[in-house]
C-alpha cells in the first residue's frame, strides 16, 4: 500500500526531543521555543497570476498556488496574492556538527559547523534520513525564534568556522539562508549548505554571492530514479552544479548508493564521466552507504563491496578525490594526494586523526590540494582557496569573485546539540 508523504507522517508518532532537536542550555532561556509558526517573510521569487493566484519561481516545481494555499514544500503560503515564507528565522533543528558530517572533506577539516534546519522540503525522497522534519509542516514542529543575526552570534560564541543550512532542503528557507550569508560575508565565518540542488538559476546565482561552499546530493544519474524515488527531476540538479562551478563556489558531491535503485555501475560510470568532463576531476565525490529509512525499510544496507566498486570505477575514470561514506574506519574515508598518492588526511568517522597538508599543499610532495584548508583573516583581498603557488593544475576551479578569508576554528564535538 502506498502512502502520501503527509499520510505517512501522520501515522507515525514523532517525539522530536528523542532526535536531539529540543535541548536548551542554561544560557538559552531567553530563546522562545514553541510549536507552530513564529515569523513570516515575503518571498522575492513569485509571479502574480489572475484571481490572486501566484506562481512560485524559487524551485523547478513552479507551483501555481491559489489564495490561502501553500506550495508543495508546505512552508510557503499565498496570502491575498503575496507569497510568504513561513519558516524565516524558525529553525526546528540547531546543532554543532563536525564539518565532516555534511560531508565536507575539503573544507577546514576538524572544525565545527553551526547547523540549522526548518521543517519542509521540495522533494519527497523515499530514503530520506530526516523525514521527520523534512516532510512536516512548520506548525507540526517545535521551532526556535532565531533570526539570522542570532544564528551568526551563536556560531561565533561556539567558535564555529562555518554555518550550514542542512538536514532538509535549504532552498525552502532560502530567505533565511540568504540573510545569514549577508552577515557572514562581513565575518570570519563561512556560509555553507547541504542541498539537493533543486533550485532555479536566478535565485541560485543571487545566493552564490554569499555562499562559500555547497555539498550537493546527486541522488542518481537517472531521470527515472528522480521521478520515481524523489518526485523531482535530474536536469535542474545538473544545472545547479554547473552554476556553482561558474560562480566559484566550493563543491562536493554526495551519491547515496541504494541497492537495486541506483547501484548500476554503468549508470554510475556515466555520472562520473559527466562530473569529470563538466565540473573537473578535482571535485570531491562521496559514495555513501544507504541504511533502511522512511519508505525504503524493505531494502538492505548497501554492501561495502558495492561502494568499493563504485569508488574504484571513479578513480580509474580520472576523479582525484573519491570517498566512501557511512562506513567508519574504511580507508576510503581518507584523503590521498593525487600526485604522490600518500595519505594526507586520516579520518575515523567524523574525527580527524592526522593532517599532512601545509598551506593548501601535500605535506610530502607539495602538490596543491583542492579545497579550503588553512585560512587567515584579511580585510583587503578575497581568497577562499590557498594561492601560495602559481602552478596551474588542470581541473581545479578558478576562484570566485566573492571569495574571502576566514579564521580556522577549534575542533568540534560530534553531534553536539546547542538548543
């Protein structure tokens, strides 16, 4: 029997505190926590239609929404012909994570990232790990009153090197993420996101002015998979990756390998070749292990051998940084120099055990390593990537116009709940 995402959610008892979403430290007594809507903000991305209807232009779904109704994501509402976000400054999940959890393996290893999410999503992935909030309406979750300025203040207080809009699709709380980025652009904090890439070009390009790094879920290289398993389409995601590269945003890609769904090695090869030819051989690719979740509890976890096969395929095809995720202790978690092939970052799950990178270069042979490694404060020149060397390496993206320097932050405690 098939259930809609809303019907599935209503049949499940969700106690958010058990997931770590509702813990408040002693200093946070002034932060209001309540179930339901807190604030709204007018969306800049919609078109007015007849009879007070509107068309949302934020994501590729292009929802046509009548007066008093909401779009697919359930967090945007038409009020008398004006489209509003219902989740601006209203996160239901606030945590400090290791940045490796996003996963970013080439961004300030070992540092802490201040992670936030609201209710809602613009896809319905049958394998979603956070469906308890991604498929909820904002009035169904416990929410905090955290305006962008407060988010940045807390990130600074906890010595976080970055803020991440994550856990659900951050496009649905676009205005919130954008305004956070406008503030971090003046601070020594990176603005990052983990996204499904399902966003239209115009809002994405505007966001890139204030976005330092993006981890994109490329869920499969199959239109059929996207339509059947996510209620989305592949082409907009590929276009998002192209735009991120053009805008100079640091990119990492995650492919969750699901048994019988997207583990065909021929299709994985096509995906790898597209990444190499379109984005470059130095873009990090994470093959992540699937565990039974949400609507795919009938499937087994991904065999480690399948992940190893995918990784070997990608490396032989010419990608330089290919990882195996959700298998703690596997050698595929580590970073190896693509020139001398020595281990330069040793990981154990989300922990960094050793780093052999100096000023953005391999500590053994001096080869430049793609990523955001050790950075320093500067008020004059913008430079997200280390440029100590003038050696040109094919495949390493050029720096964006809006990049800047930040300070390295102390290491993070894994899965630490802030609120």
